[in-house]
């Protein structure tokens, strides 16, 4: 059993292993960075730090009806970034993900309380964004 | 050894060690099969840099071995194949280099021979005679003639005998030369050969390498030169932290003043406290930054001799001038600046400056001139490396016109201006490494050159890594900043003219492109107001005008990197957090200046659709002129009058343009041009069935009656003299000839 931060993006439920989560705060004012990847919402001033903010809904291909309001700050492989989300529902232990998913950005999915919850692979998300960003800058 | 020599040696040792570490990581990945030929570029750059610096410092053994490694990597680049066995061999080389760098190594003739042999072996199957010839040269460079020769032979032999080649099966047949190899090699190498032969396959080879070398490695570790005592050695990290805190504090001071508000600021006591703490803080900031800055002279005192040695080796006669050596720079920047400067200088000596005979033929003084000039520019330092050599070729200039900038073309991986590869430099590795370096310290690089007229490479580097004086401006609700030093002036952008189909404004007699900052960064924005404020950006020789909604103020900011996730099409120096907590995006002035010339052409009178009901489009004019200035002058005159214009630099290009573009209705050509001159062009046009009636105007500096007759004889319709160039006369002739 691992401890996960469970969150909601639009109407879908996801979880992130707690060791990758630094804090959860309000989304705040995000300054767009023109020319960057569409999934990058921009940067946010987090107590004097310039934090990149990722549009998690766009990244996971989820249609959204209302703007996100919360920010989950995650870290992996020396990069930290904020994920724009709608809400954090709970922090709790959960079974390891056993269900396979099609998305390369998920470790897998697990059934909890009748919901199928996708577990976000933070390292892979950040690494793939970094790779695509650097490709984009070379063009 | 003087203090400075010792310091340079220290710097070299640290840098080389770091680069060797990086190389070893990359090679280990190749060896284990986790990476392949794609890792060759960074390996190549690292070893090239080591070679360059070693050459400058006179470490011939290191230079020779590094050169051999470079040759092997060049082979990998050519064949795009990087077999793990080769990585194993290169790992031996990096170990040996590591030993040499710490002062414990010995000349590695035998290893150089192995490297050369591996290259010969890998290309031997495909008739690699020219390559083998080049490797012979490398072997000789390894040391005295006899040693180099022996090393090479030994290498070939041992190569045949190792398990590596038996494992791949490709060169198994050369095994019979094994005895020659052992004869030629030192004990260590022979042992490795035997062990390799005894074991089968790639694993055996790795084992052999490990078994053969422990002694040398151990020696290298124990006899590294001792750290010398200095007045007070503080780890750079601690000073970095101090500077960080100073920067953060500055930010909070700005926020304090902001949130105190007008009323509190009226209070005498609050004002006094702010003033005193402000002064103390400024002093603290200055002292902290001062701890990190040192004069450029710290790293340049060795350069005159290095240039002399290089010139001697290359058969050049070079006068080296260094000005502004007392200019101070951040220590971290300074320490890493040596390699880029070494690259630029050796490029200039080897490729730029011609031999004395060639110079005399070109009407230049036999002695070439090479200059480094450092000038402080606010919070930046401009360092220029200029030579009066042959410059880049016309083709490169032409390519740069399409690619956007000369630096872009020259810094392309694998680009070289040298026709042949020499031991001293070449392969064009230099400039991309230099540019990577400039970017890594948030600086920029600009290149100017004209065929035959030398080259200037300009590095714009920050004095301190953390603080930057910027001009803040606003567009569509976003705040941008650009280094103040790159802002020549702030103007109001009034009526624009058209230049190459783009908006332009004349500034001090020169038309410059005008671009909306939103378009430059790729953001959407509502249209600008009438007469918007604009910044004239100037980087090196390149200038451009950037329009915005409002210019805010200048401010010293702490530059925060945007990080790898936000890399993209727009070049940012980073971001800054302002007093009110908002974030300003800091723009790279070099990219702004470059991209203003590149923005998609706006719809002008030229861009009308060819539709039957529309009024006939203005006839297209081809301007043929080798002088950039005259060409652009004519272009702007014609475009302002509503004619679409295409240009060519000489007659040959003009003919190609005519083939490509059947809409060209008139040609305005210069008389004297390289390749094909104006008379030749006119004759060619008249001789062509399809174009024999195309109107041609010759514009030239010659004004004699004789020339006029020759022009008419060639078939020109009009003849105009450049002297006292009259734009009304040109337009009248054009109008007359195309009947408009």
C-alpha cells in the first residue's frame, strides 16, 4: 500500500504518489509564456519562485467546462512544476495500480470505492514535457 | 610557474576533468548499449574543447591524444555507427587523458596508435584510403616521428588480436599482425592484447582493458597536483548563495515599498529607516557581487603567446591586440570564458587570417590583425574577437540571409569554414560550443563578416549572473523586459514604410523592420493603437524596432530561469518577479532583432491576388546588385512606389530568379558584379527566346559615353548612373518601360 494524493480534474479522478507532492495551494495568477507547449499554462510566482504550471486536463485529454482553481506542486527528477487541478479529495492509502491504461502518462489505474482512479506518473509526465519542449526550441 | 600560469592550469584541470566525466558517462552508455551514435555530438564538443585548451596551454601530449579521439568520433559521425567496442577503446583514452590532465599521465603514443588503427579498421572495409592517410598524420602528431610510427603499427597489430574484433568477426583476419603489435607496444598494451585474445567476445575486451590499466589509473589518482594555498578559498556555491539571498532581498525590498503604500511613505521615520537600510543593502549587494568579479586579464595574459604559437604553427603572421583587459566579469563566467575565447582565436588564426602571400595578393598587409576588445555595457560586457582575414564565403552570407543570421549558419553542428581539417582547429565545432556557452550564462552571440573582409564575433555576457538591468514594457496585459543595454532608444512608431514587404521605419537614415512584440513571441493581442511606443533594439550590427502598448520603467531584476519545461519557439532570458508580485518575461534581444527580420511578410500592395476582375497587379521588378546597401535602397524606392521586388546578388542569380519567377516584368541591374556582370546578364536575357523583350535598366557607377554605348549594344533599354542617384529618375524609367 502506498499513500496517494487523490485529486479531481474536471469530472475525472486521479492520484499522485505522495512522495512526489510538495504542496497544494490555490492556482493564483498564472502568467502565460507565449511560444511554449500548449500544455504549459505559464508561470506562477510561488513565494518568490518562478514555478511552471501544467494544464493537466489538456495533457490528459480531458474536456473541461470550468477553469481549474487549485495547484498541486509536484517534483520528480530535479524538476518541480505545478499541475492545474480542480480539487484534492483526500490523502489516503490505496492499492497499487493493477489495471492497465492506454495513456503513457499513467502508471496504471486502480479501483477504489467504485471509482477507477488513474495514477499519474509524475516522472514520465515531466520528462516527456521536457523532451517535447526541447524539441520545440530546436525548430 | 607564475601565479597566473598556476591559476590557468588549475582552471584547465577542473574543466577538463568535468568534461572527461561527462564523456565517460556518455561512453559508458554507449558501451552498455543504452546509447548510440546520437551521443557523438556532445562527446565531440567536449574533446574538441579539451584539445583546444590543451593546445593553447602547450600541453602537447593531451592535445595529441584528444585529437586522436576526435578523429575516431569524426568517423562515428560519418558512419553514424557507434559500436560498443569503440566506446571501450575511447574509455581507455578518457582515462589516459584524465591521467595526463592531473599531471600523472605519460605520452600515449601507443593508445593514439590504437585509436588510429580502429578508425582505419572501421573504414578499411569500404576502401578507406583517404582516411588512413589522415590517420597517419595523427599518429605523427602523437610525438616524435619514430614513436608515432611505432604506435600506429602496434595499434594495428593489437587491434587484430583483441577479443573485440574476433567477437565482431569483421577484422578477425588481421590477427596475424599481432606479433608486430606486441613488439611495438609497451608492456601494458601487450598485456591487454593477450588477455583480449585469450577471452572471446566483447566482454573479454572490457576485461582486458580493466586488467591492463589499473597501474596507470592508480598513479593518476595519487599524484594529482596538490591544491595550493590562497588568501581565502571560498567554495563558489557559498558566494552563489549569498548572491541569491541578496537578489531575493532586493525583491522583497521592492515589495515592501510597494505594500507600505503612499501614506506610510509620508512618515519621516519610515522614510529614514528605508533610506538607511537601502544604503546598507546597496553596499551589501555591491560587495557580494564584487566578490565574484575579476578582471578579464585574469585569463587573457597567456593569450598573446598562445596566438603567436598558433600563428607560427599555421604559417601565419599575426598581430594580436587586446584592449579592455581590466573589464570585470563574474568569476564563474570568466573561468568558463577561456575555452570559448581559445576557440575563437584559433579559428581566426587558422581559418580567418590568410597566409602572408595570399594576403598580399588580396592587397592586404602581409601581417594579419587579431583583436580582442572588451567593453563594459551596463550590466553586460561586450567582448569582441575580430580578425581582418578572409571572412566567410559569399555562399555562407547567402545562406545566412535565409537562415536568419550568420551565427545560426556558422554555429550549426558540423559546419566548418575550413576546407581541410587541421590538427589545430577546424570542423566548425568551435562556434556552436561558443554559442552554447554564451547562452548557458544568459549571454548572446553575434557574428559579422563580409567575404574577404574579416570576421567579428561578439559575445555579450552579463557582468554578474543574477542581476540584470532591464527596461520593462507592457503589451496585451503582459509585462516584458529586455536588457537595458540592448535598447538603443525609445521612440514613437509613426508612419511606417514597406521594406521587403515588411513594415519598416527609418532610424537615423537606416530603414529598420518594425514588429509587434506579441507577434515576435507568438502571442495573440488586440491591434496596437496609432503611433505606439517602440523600443529600438540593437545587438551587434543588427537592429530592429519592437512596438508595444506602454513602456513602463527600467529596473534591476533578479533573473530566474524558466526551466526546461518552458523551452519553446521563443527565446527568453528568464523571468523576473516584480515588486507587486507579477511576473515579467525577459526577452533575448538577439532573438528579437533576428526575428523582426523574419516575421511573415505583411499584406502590402505587392500581395494582391491575381484575379481577372481586380485591377492589374503592379509589374514585378528584379533588382540585381551585389552591394547590399544599394540593393536595399532600390528595393525600398520601388516597393514604396508599389512595385513588388525580388532581388539577386549577381547575374547568375538573376537568371535563376527569372527561370523561377515568370512574373518578373523588368530588370534593374548593376554593371559590375561577380560571376556574371550586368552586360553579360543583359546579353543572356536578349539571347533567350522567352525573355528577349524583357526591359532592362542598367544602373552603374560608371558614367562614360563608352560604357553607355556598350550597355546599349548589349541590349539595355535604359542606362542610369549611380552617382547622384535620383529616385524619381529611376521610377520614371521603370514606369516608362512597363507602361504604367
